[in-house]
């Protein structure tokens, strides 16, 4: 076969790439804005148009600056950030991952307006999973912008798994940011949160920051972005005085690699006056990837930032130590702000491909379900999920229900509640994920999920019949009973202990 015919055959075998464009709100640029100071907003989007959830593969993301009409090209230098975040808890539950999922899928920034994975690789996502899209503008150079109206036109490129003739190679996302110590450090800057935008919640503000991921819970009350394993307050933003500056910081604890893997894609985020950003393996002494930049001949900004793309990939090891090394060269007479982040796409050994119908059932149960029903020998107990109050717990319970964990369990009388308990088997342990939802009060109709206690090695659901039910910090209310209270009361008010067998459990919209 000739080279031309081989190329044609490969092109014919390649699945069609679908695109979905999202227009941001219209931003008014009325003055100069440094990075992270300009107008911004958050949108929630899903990909695809399927009425039933399906597996998709994100293969590229790009942004363009356009005018108010969404078409007329505008200056690329007005682009500050595009952050694409996953709902980490839902994503982890849908794909049954044991590792912790990083919420930040990708960041585009000035000088890097497109991320495109190597051919045959993709980030898996369900078509009903929500993505949080954060967009922001800046203006380093225009002295009098005269209320210039601009917006982002963001394009997602994805492949439908149903169109594949050859399986995609799955990647998982890992991010890391360069850090400097905050205490007693003259170049450290307190956290630079983006400007407030109408309709953005506190969760979305946190996710909109251009450091990787949300701030550490223990750091929220301080100016620190993170607290490192040694207890030091760290920030991802620092000052570059006039002249050249090199900053190397440990990102091993940041990445927390769950296993040895290979990197096939990397995007790099830097501020103006950056020269390069590299990932260095301190164990081997090798620089495993490095991005150069191009600054404009005049003015402030970045014209280009390199990306890394490789079909073969570069190995990274769980037990190695890694540094992120940034080099800045500030030619002005004033201090400049800076930061450095890297976004990696790595081989995913945990991904398990499900048949289309099975995947649709799982994604529907975990992402779209609004209620849980426990089918017992005494009747059905139906409850409405409180996803806004206990999102992680709702996902965890949905994951257990889909896997049949509560099927054929026993519902026992706790005198003020019905308890459905399941022993802590290896399978249950494997599916458990960390939950940071807060415990709450118990009143009539509360349904709570309870973690194992020191006395019993089991998880349980508690259906509360009256407010005298004992409150325990290990139990998190996540639903409200909407049907079956008469069954709960009949069992809990019986003169002798009563139990019912659980036939099955199900989730529904």
C-alpha cells in the first residue's frame, strides 16, 4: 500500500469529530486589567444532544476572542483564561474510579488558546455530566478601550464512543501549580481571586482561580492557597522583580500520582514575561518536558506558549519526586505578578469500557437521579435526594444502589427509625469515596447515610420516623422521605421488634 493510500485508509477509519460551541457573556473592557482582574463569568454546559447518556471522548478545546455578535474576530491578547472543570464527585462515581479525580480538566490562557490531544487519545466523559466553564478577559495594553465589547467563543471537540471502530486510549487529568512559601517571603502574593461576577456561587469562585483546583479547606481562612505536607502556608502567586527569576517547587505532593503512568499531553499556564516552564524528575535528574514561550516585541502579554503532545508518551513514576521549574525575565522597572501551572493527560489503567446500555444506566442513576426507592417486603420507601445539601453523599449512595449493595439487605427497627445495614465487604470498601458533606439534624422523614462506627463494621441507611432519633456525626442526611412514612411508622411503633427484607433498591429521575 502506498503512503497516500495508507493515509486515506487511516482517515477513513478515524471517527468523526463533533464540535460544540459555547459563547460567553459579553464583557465590557473599559480600562486596563491585569491577569485575573478582568470581567469573568461561569457557565454550566453538557456535551452532545443524546436523550440518553452516552460515552464521549473530549479530544480538543479551543477559544477565540470575538465581538458582541459572536463572529467578528477580536484581539487574542484580550483573552485571559478559559477553565474547564469537571464535577469531580460525579465523574468519579460514573466511571467507578478508585483514585481521587482532579476537578480541573484543562486551562487555556494567553498564548495557549487551544488544547488538542494526540490522535487516538481522549478524556472520557458522559454526555449528561456537567462541565463548569469559566471565562475571563484582560487588557494589558490598550490605554483607552472605550467600552470595547468582547466575548469568548469556546469550542469543544469530542468523539462519540458509538462511532468508534477502534477503542480510544483513555487519559486522566492531573494538574500541579508552582508554589512559594507565603510566610516571611517578600515575593509572595496573597491569593489573587478573580473579580466577582454576577451569578457566581462561592464554589464557582473557588473553581475559577487559575491555580489548580480549589484552595485547601485549612487554607480558606488565611491568605494561603495551600498548606503543604510540612504545614507551611503556600501561595501559587508571586512577584517577579525586574530581571531574571527561576523558581523550582515540589509538585509531588500536589499530583499524588496513584500509580506509574505515562504523560501524553501537557498544557502550560504562565503569566507575561515568562520564558519557560519545565517538569523535572528530581529522582532521575532528567527534565521530562519543557515549554518555551514567545513574548511580544512591544507591550505586555504572551504570544505563544508551547504544549507537549506525544503518542508514545513520557513515563512518570509514583515513587519519584518532581519539581515544576519556571523562568521569568521581567524587562521593566516595576514588579510583575506571576504563577505557573501544568495540566497533564496521563494513561488511565482504571478505565473500564462498558456496553452502551450499561453505561447509560449507570450515568443516569448517578448524574440524573433525583430520588431513591428501597423496595421492601413491607412496601416501597421513596425519598427525594438533597443534592444541593449533600452532593457527594447522594453520589455515593447512587453508586451503591447501582451496584446492588443494598439488595437483599434487612431493614430493622431502631425504635425511632428503620436501619438498612450492609457489612463492610471488600466490594463495598472499594466503592467508598471520601465525603466532605456535613452531618446535619435529624427530623421526621430524614434519610441519612451512615459510615462504619467503632462498634460495627457496616454502612447503613437510616429512615427517621421522629426527631428523637439519635444524631451521630458519622451519619449524613442526604434525602427526604416522600412516600412510605406509614410503613416506617408501622415498623417503628410495633409493640415488638419488626424487620422487613429489602428486595432491591433503585434510583429514578
